[in-house]
C-alpha cells in the first residue's frame, strides 16, 4: 500500500503521530491532517490528504465508549462506521494486517463504530446510540473520512482508543474547552472548574481516562509507524 493519509479531530492526536514519525525517512512519513472536530472537518481533511497524494486513509484518535465492557485505553479497529441509517465498511484486509501486526502487542477489538454528530455526554445517550447502531464506540470524524475514502475508491480504516467509557458523564466545562479547530483551551477548562465546582469529580475522571487513552495512542503510533504495521 502506498502513501498513507491519517486524519485526526484533535491537535494532540496529530502531534502524537507527527512525533512518532520523526525518526522515519521523509518518504515513509504519513500525511497527517487535522482540520478539527466533526464530520465536515474530517471530510475536508481527508480531501486534503488525497490531494497531497494519499492512497489510503486512516481515522486515528480517541473515541467515546458505548459498550460497557470497554475500558479506557481499549483499542478499536472498526469493521464499519454506522450512522442510524447508513453504514460504510472499512477495508477488511487492512484491518486483518493491523490486527496481525499490533494485536499480539496491544489487544484490538473489531466492534463497529458509531458516528455522532455531537459529543455524546451521558450514559443514557450512549446507551441509546448503542441500541440504535450496535457499535462499541462513537466518534465525530470517522464517518467523514469514510465518505471521502469511498468517494475516491480508496481503502479506509479506523483506529480509535476509548477515552470516556459508556458509564462516564462528560462535564460541560470540558466540552466548552474544546475548540472547533481541534485544540483544548486549558485555561477555559480550569476557569470552568472554578465556576462549576460540582463538575470537578467528572472532570478529574475524564482527565485520567484521557491520559490513559493518550498513552495508548502513543504506543499505537510508535509501533504502527516504526514497524510499518499501519499499512
């Protein structure tokens, strides 16, 4: 498989990939593109990667858990990305290669992924989305990447790590700190905690879960890029 394009929704996810790729020859580095959160931004990012020569697309980053059995740090290589009315399949052969290369080092779940038009914030909403899609996790970007890949007849996969679990409530102060371009405004998050102290336990829990997911993303990037397991 030739040049790999990787789309993320958050800047820190893209930074993890770029840092892991620093030791590679320039010709072997993936095209990492982040245009921010959501389906439209991801579709634009995927289009940019295709325009720069990508011949295969990956959606990479964190996801919210829908299956109660999945814990923070669980890795999903999705078989398909579902909306409540449509589904786009991921490349089965590529998923098999990912699992063969990474799976004996990092356990990988092959559950479907659900598309969420906005961040799913409560256990009740997560349960409803799971019931509608039978997916193990949800994110806001992968369906947009899948649309671009299918339109261009390119292979596509999802590699996502659970941050918040199915039982977690996401505090509004954390959501308000996420900017549309994929950055986290830490000062806004801190100020939100000061002004909404009741959300501090949920904020601390989310921070711990996200740290676990971030460390797992680094492991995936280091293994996947250095050992060419991503392709």
